[in-house]
C-alpha cells in the first residue's frame, strides 16, 4: 500500500479471502482503493467456474467474491494495473448516477462516506454501510 500509484495491493483477510486494492499515492505514502465489486463483462464463464456459480449477478459482488472470480491471490500483489495484461483497470463510460456511503464492515470513521457505487446496479456489493444514509450524485 506504500508503493507507486496504480499497482495491485493484495492482502488476505479473516483467514479466508483475498482483497484487491489499487494504490493511489506517491511511494512511501499509504493509500489505496478497495475494489468491492465488478460488473462482469468479459471472461464471465471463467468467473462463474472459479466461483462454482451459474449466474453472473453475484459472481463478484463483494471483495472476497471479486478476487475469487478473477483468480486474484498474493502472487498478483504489486502488479502494475495500468500497464499489465494480466490484471488491469480500463477506462469505461461514466455512470449516470453515483452513490456515496460509509464503508461496509467498519466501526471507526463511520461518518466518512468513502464508498462509491453505481446507483441501481445489481452488481454492487450488498454489504450495509456502517454510517449515515448514502448520498446520490448525478
């Protein structure tokens, strides 16, 4: 998490799941964005097989489900997500409505609305925010 911006920071949590973050700061300064969910667009069959599911709706709608669906583990920690052909972020179209809420599963800083999501997406992780009600931005 202290590395150059745009790299994968993968960690193991609760003795069960990997989580995938993208680093966001200059080297030496900690900062990253946790990827909580994705909308499967490509490679859906493989994601379903990785998760043992038949429907794409819940294949990657939580941080542990996302990494399992994509086959992400600690071997991908540090991958340059800007230039890699293995694990990368692509520019997409901007959603019409973006919601903002407190993070899920925390009990500190619950007043900080640092969770962003696409309003109305059936692929958003289902965890309940820990603080005040979400805000919607157009």
